[in-house]
C-alpha cells in the first residue's frame, strides 16, 4: 500500500492497535484535510483539471475516514502463504510494512492522499476520440449548457445488432423504461419508434413490415413510414377525410432519431421536436478501432474484430458497470475460464489516467495488471479501464507484440435489467518473436475471433452466467426495492478494505452525483424481488436466442441433426434386434424339434457385423444425447459455483485459460496475421502508441515505463551508429 509521511498530518494522534503494541496514526477529519489538499491542487491546476477536482470534491465516498480508522484497528490476514508473495513492488505499489507508524490506513490500500490526488491527476483527453475532444474542452470552460452535469436522455444508445435482426419483422426492446421497436424501412435503413400506435396505443412490435417499406399496426392496419407519418388509414370514409387526419400531428408514430454504426442500430434517448437537431450535434460513443466494421472480419490498421454478442441481463445498469469495472473478481467468479480462484487473486493498484468528469467518466490503469491479464511474477502486459457514460467501457490490453481492445456497451432497459453488447478487436505487430502466443489473455481472446457467431453466442453464458446470480441478488439485497437509491445504499452497506475496489468506488462516486437512471413512468424505478426460479433466471431463449437469427438457425440445425441421430440409432437398434431374432431361430432349427437352443449356439449364429451395428446404435444414441444437451444451451444454461461445469473444465483442459504453447492458437494467429497481411498497414484510429497519440505520456504503467526505457536504450545505441534513424514507436 502507499504510505503517507506522518509529517503530512501534524494533527494526527498516535493510537494503540489491537495487535501487540504496534502504533498507528489515526487521521484527523477527512473533510478538513482533504479540502486543504484540494484547495492547493485546484489553485495550481488547469481548467480541465479544476473541473475534475470539483467533481471529486462533491462526490467523495461516505464515511471514508471511519473506514480508515476501522481498518487501522484490524489485522492483515492472508488466505494462504502463496498469496503473501503476490504484491510486486512497483512505482505505485510499495512493500507493506504493518509495523510502521506511518501506516495511516492499516489494512486498506485506498489512501486518502491518493483519492485526493486523483481529482487532478492524469490527462483529461486520454482515451477520448477526436470528435468528442472539443466537447471535453468546452465542458471544462463551461461553454456547454449544463456543464458539469449529465443528461441521460440527450445521449445515443445502441439498441440492436444489425447482423442478428430479421429485416422482415419488427423487433421490440426497451430504453430507459420506454418500450421501443426497431424495424427496417423502405430505404433499407433501420428506424426506431416508441412501441405504440398513435391510434389506440397497440404495440407496433406486434405488427408487420410490409413490402412497400412501411410498418403496419396489426390492430387496425394503420401504416407508417420511416418518419412516423401515417401513410394509410383504412377506416377513413373518404380520401379527403384520410388526408385531413394524416395531416394531424397526433396521427404520427413517435419516431426517435436513429443511425447505424459499427454494425449496431443506435437510438437517441428521447423523442420530441428538438431531438433531431440535438442528436445531429452529439457524436455517439464509437470506437475508432472498429469503425466501419459491420460484421466479424478485418478491422482498420490490420486488426480483426469478432462477432458482436448481445444479451439481456437480469440486473441493472449500475450493477453491470460495478462488476465489469472490477478486475479483482475475474479469476474468482470466472474460475477455470480465465484463471484459478485459488492461485490467481493478487493485490494491485488502480492509477488514474483520466480524471473523473460528469460527461466523460474516468480512466484507470492497473499497476501491475494482475491475472488474467498477466501471470503473477511475469508482468509483460498493461491494462486500462475506460468508463465513458452512459454506455461504454473499454478494456484495453496492450503487449509489445499485440493488443486486444474489448468494448462493452451497457444499455439501461428497465429497472433491474440491462442490455449488454460486447466485441473485441485484435491488433498485432509485425516481425515479432510471437512470445505473446503463450499469454492466456491472448489465447482466450484469439479463440473468439474465428468462432462462428452462433458458437460465440451459445458459449457466452458459460462466462456471463458465472456471476449473474451474484449480481442479480446483490443488487436487490442492497437496494431493498428502492432502485433509485442504489448509489447511496451501496456506499452505506459495503466494506472496502483494499485498493482493488478503487474503480468501483469511483464509479459509484460518479453515479451518486449524476444518477439515478431517469426511468420513464411513475413508480417504474422499483426493483423486482430476487428471482428464485432458475429456469427464469438462466433463460437464454428470452435473453438472447429469440432475437438472434444466427442462434435460431443453429438451434434448428442442431435439432434436426439430433432427430436424424435418434432415427439412425433407432434403425440400428431394430436391425440388431432383428439379427438376434434370426440368430435364435437358426439356432433353434439346428437344435431340432422340441429342443431349446443354448446361448452359445445362438451367439454362434450371430453374424460378426452385429457387433458393429451395436456400436453404431450406441454411438448414434450418444450423439443424439450430446446434441440434445447442446441444443438446450440455446434455451437455458444453469450454473452453480458449488458444482463443477464440464464446459468450464474443458476450457481449462485445452489450455486456453493458462499460459503456455497451443498449436491451435499458432494456427489461428498465422491465419489472421501471418505472412504479409500486416505489410503496409497503418495503425488504427485510437492507437495510443508514441507515434499516433499526442497523449502517449498520459499512460500510467510500470510495464510501459520499463518498455520505454528499454526502447530508449536501444534507440540510443542505434543512434550512436546511425544518427539519422528516427525513434521507434511503441
């Protein structure tokens, strides 16, 4: 943990701990000390840093000083002797000396000076796309309406994956508690309406997409074009009456501004007369590394992107980000898939790379990046987490030979539910030693790049369901029905003794100030009770398959193959029984009238091919059983940490969740990036190497610092021999 010199706290008093006679220092009032620190930092900060400082001042954790005192009275415990060796000294992670009088926070690694410094540390523009950078600067100057606050409705939200939609049907979903419908119009563009007909408020999602590109309401056959205008009204008694009614604004369906980008349908957070202009002036949270990539395939800069995964999850928006932004849970909750719950947990520091602001969230680096991003004792890759409200979380894993950028979008659909989108893009460097191929994070992500969409989707629950019950129940236990008080209740009830939870604390600081989610409707914010019926909680059909054309097709094919296998097994079984009957008859005839044939004589009459027929029948029956189990994954996939999962264990057995060589990974890597596939490729937009990003120096990582020093030494040696050579970009 970081240690704070006692001289920084002249008002601190020495208290006696409970363990022996070791002395510790108790903090004076947090507010008194923190405000002094903030005032000093604020007076020397840039305008952008001042905005971040004010944000942190007004959204600090509740009872942090009391937590520090409680932690100081406690004792440091280790689960096992192995874990005690996992804290690696870095620039931000000094060895722990619990007997030191300057150990102001006892067992906690969230030091008060660290939290205060976060308000003005980092680069306000790192991780921000160029089209949104002017918004950051304008917000810092206070030039934008509502600067320093967050408006949930005036944002773009992804609502569907284009590749998974059936263009001949309307598709219902929800956004901020409002029912909406996604459908493809006559211009082959996807439109988004509020899911109600203006006539009698029947759901338009139960209607039809007609051949002329209009959306027909199935109740009274009113039709609407992509703007929401009514184009046909069969109940009108005359053409004049129909035209008069059509010209009435109340005859229009409520259309939302929508667009298509990155293979997703996006919808604006509200309808209304000003929505079109506001949406046109607001850039969506797009990811430059996958710009222009609709389906799985090559991405800018020689990269490669996998298929979008989308799933409705039975927990809320805040619970999703609390979980996704927490690196410490990965190797525990996702045991065997990405690591080992017994050997891989380790301590680390979260270092702020972009300070928290209302409009643009925050970004932190893990220092060091612990498993699953590295192996303990072998820290050769760096990882950053970038939260940009209201929907985006980017997990950026960087190795000197490769990069994986995972983009998560989380959309608040209704209280207690969210819709999760995720895709990963891989980038490789040319002419490397390929040592990254043995890296577990590289192997796990590369596996998904070449898998067909339906396989990626059906295996998704093996990961997502591992912590789904935990999040579903935890959210409801904390909120106790009051979903809108989630941030405050979270701070009051949880216990945060280590720095591993720092990003989660920062997220709830942001959410506490700029939340709650503004659900539509009166009383619509109440969370439903904990779902105890596992058939509903793990219902993959309702959460994904019913709106995914890839998975529906795979389910049909799997079911057909299952019944073919059943038919084949049945036919072979009938043939075996018939063969045995003929053998018994032949043995009886040989024994003579009235004599019973012996078992040996019957076996002698059985042809040798019968053994093969029995094997075939059993093999086909086993195949049918396996296909039945696989098909059931498209409908449900229950999971319990108290039981072993054959799917998870299988992943561990083939070596994807552990460091080491893999012929399969070698083959896939060569297929995607080998040969001259990267020749002449420029780096993708969003690249943060020293040659591409003006914010390269804002990356805070000991791994990167060591790599930069190594490259600088090499460059110096080369420069002595060839002064004309330019430095190499990271």
